């Protein structure tokens, strides 16, 4: 780990030790926020990533929604990041609605 404030738990609290971050990031149930396979085969996946992608330019972005062509094709079609689980769930729903007909 580089700096303790680069890593956050799902509630947005800083994680300051590598062992705690490794345990949380290794737990699929902890990481997974939402997962939807659309009728057209696309997969919308929202996860807690814990690593702040914002680097000090605002609130930490620790959740991510990605859209893939399918569950076995990881060439992402879209990616959005969020600061809170609530934002992540709203973003997941919005991307499901956006990609269901594409």
C-alpha cells in the first residue's frame, strides 16, 4: 500500500493497513454491489474497488460499474465510478436501463 488514505471500506472509512484491505478485497460478497445480465447478453457489474481513483481531487471514488459484452468477454463497453454505495446502485440501475436495448 502506498498511503493509508488511498484505500477505503464500503462505508467510505479509510483503511490503513494492507491486511485489512486484502481481506476485504478478497471477499467476493463484500466486493459485489450489483450484477445484472441483460436480455441482450450484456453484463452490468458494480463492485466496491476500495482504491481511490480520485487522487485528492474530490471525494474518493471507490465503487465502479462496468458494462461488458457478456460475462465471459471483459472488453468493457462503459465504466463509471462513484463515491458511495448509494451512488453506485443508482449508477448501476441507470446503466442497466441505458444498455438493455443496445
